[in-house]
C-alpha cells in the first residue's frame, strides 16, 4: 500500500499516529495524552480510538508486538516505517484553513441591538470560560512525566504549543477587558 492511499485517514487516526510516533503507547496512554494536550484544539473521539488503532494496524502503520497475547494484556503500539512515512507526508501537506466554532461570539453579534448590559453579561461569560482555560493551560506543562528519552523530538514543539495556549488566553482576557471598558462607556453615555 502506498503512502498516497493513507491520505483518507480520519483526523483521529492521524492524531493517534502522531502520538504513537512520539513513543510507543497503549490505547489508554493515547487517550490520556490527547486529553492533556490536543483536546483543547483537536478532538480524539473515545468511540473512534480503538477502531482507528485497529485500522492503523491493518494498514501496517502501527504494530503491537505483544509478549503475552492474553485477553487482559495491554497492547502497546509502535509506529512502523510505513506509519512514519504516512505521518511525515501528512505533516508536510498543507493544513486546512483555521475554522473556529464559538457560540459566545455568535451571541455577541446578535446581541448588538440589546442593552450593553446584556453584551457585558456575554463578555463576562467569555471571561469565565477563558479563566477556566487559563487554569488548565497553567497546569503542569507537556511531557513533565516523560523520561528523558521520551522527550527527545517532541518536547520543543509541545512546549511551544503550551506557550501558545497561555498567550492566546492572555490575549482573549485582554480583549474582554477592552470590550468591557468600551461597553461601560456606552452605557454611561446613555445614562
């Protein structure tokens, strides 16, 4: 099977392949790593995780050399050379344009005809959401529990993404401050 035939992998499969490429992992380890990292900007569906692992194995992109094939054994997945080639091809391909789904911003757009107090409530809702996010992003950084050999090759980008999340949150909270100040000015002018 050629690398081109793997172009139709699901986003979940590609993400799994990336996690296994960092170092061998079980399905549970992949799920936990995804929850700690990419879940803030990319989904890894629990319902698709194990079927996608099976598909990646059938395609020869990952393998699990189990020592004990018993029913309760934990499969630890390793990337194959074909899997590394597929991952590299995907990383080098152009990314899809950024799309955000943000209900709070849509509500603000339609709240323009309401009183500034209602928009302020929406801004406060947004602030609370980003304050929650800031607490989670500030929690232990990426790869803190990894061994030194596991950190090689992925630590730099993981730390950069962690920093991006922190800066994005700070910018969003600063925007909330600016909007609140402007809306309070409008409310005072109307009073």
